[in-house]
C-alpha cells in the first residue's frame, strides 16, 4: 500500500516553503488590485513592457494566438480533461480531484477579482485584472507539478524549484501571449500568476486534508 507522502498532492518536502510563497503571492494580488482598482490605463511598468512586447508579427503572433486559445473555454476544457485522464491512468485520483478543484477555484477567484477590482483595458466592458488566462495555465502547471514532486521523491529544495519553475514557465508564456495580443497589461498577467500561486497550494492542502480524514 502506498504511504501518504506518495499519495499527497501537496508533498511534505516543498510544503514548508510553498505556504509562505502562497501568502506572499496573495499579498501581491491584493496590493496590485488596490493599486489599479477602477483604472483603465497602463502603469509605468506596464507601458515599459508593452513598448517591447506589444504587436508581435508572424510567426510569434501565431504562437501567441495558440497559447491564447489554450486559455479559452474550449482549449482549457481539453487541457483539463487530458490532465484528469492522465491522473486516472496513473492511478492518482487525488491528483485528478486537484486538477478540477485547483484550476476551477483559481479561475473562479480570478473572475471574482476582476469584478471587485474593476480595472479595464480597451473600454469599460473589458475587465482585465487579473489575467484569467495566465491564472489558468499557471494553475494547470501547478496541479501537474505538485503531485509529480511527490512521485519523484524530490527533496525540499528540488521539489520547490520544480513547482516554481513549472509555474514560471507556464505563467510567463501565457502572460507574454496576453500582452503581445493586447488583451492584458503586464501587471494583469502578474496578478493572474500570483492568483494561481496563492490558490492552488491551498486547494492541494484541502484536498489532502479531506482525503486523509478517517471517514474520507
């Protein structure tokens, strides 16, 4: 029978570091949200990054459009279904639950924050903070990397590095695509990335706690 560390979606090794990281990410989300509440203009950092990234041409625009599709409902559903199927094939039902709950709660949180913050881009109807696309792909990377860390038996440093690297690659790729396509400000992408970093580890902890209850 597999022991709890092997089954946990929030492995013990990186747990001590991911807690403070999640708290810091939540703080960044709140600070940026307060800073750009009800705003419709780019900040100084946004303007500097947009000047470099915005308006890319082929073939990079096609790459950006492909990444953007993965964050749309159709593309996102395909990725989540594939992830859940992979977890079940590997006999990791707890990871499958995290794939649904972690991604769902992250996207739901990002959507709620958009309405609470009220930041817009290209008109009052286009709520932009935080980037839901960036939050989604970062969350998906996290729900894959967290169980993988436990299965690989990585230590605290290596495990945390793997989780953060996966989140950084996914968040940077989707964030770049959103800024390049003019759909979000860079700080929107940062807010989306931090939203996933705050929500997914907390969700993984809840999944483990619920599954490990005597009656669970």
